[in-house]
C-alpha cells in the first residue's frame, strides 16, 4: 500500500478554506481517481509539539493506493485539473510525500 500525503505548510498569512477542501476538492479527487483510490483522509492542524504553538501544517490530505504505479497512472491524466483547483481553497504551496505503508 502506498500513501500520498499532501502537506500544506502553515506560514504567517496562510489561508485555508477547509469547507471547500473537504466538500469540493477531495470529492473531485475521489471522482477523478476512481477505483484506483483505496482510501482518503483529511487532517486540520491544531498545534505544534508544544501546547499553544502553531501547527507546522495548516492541513494535510492523505490518499491510499495499492502501488506507486497505480497512483501515477490514475493521477497523471487528471493532474492539471486537480492542481488548478488548489488556489480555490489555499494560498499555501503544498508539499507532497509518497510513502510505503508498513503498518
């Protein structure tokens, strides 16, 4: 299993519309990636390691696929449309990490 994590850094002035992300963007991703997408989750950052400190990421999205190849094959045809939707909910420049799920 492969997890694609999209991390939205939380800098001064970062804006993030969680309602749009959860209600519009992620359903768009789910519809476009279809059955290749095995699961998804969204997290909203609430704080850093120290209580009361700002969260390093304002939000994170996670997508699960059977393999790296499945992710690449399903995402590539829709990359432009998915990426073009980002400015509708944030001004944060997302970081992407792809990992192999071990547990």
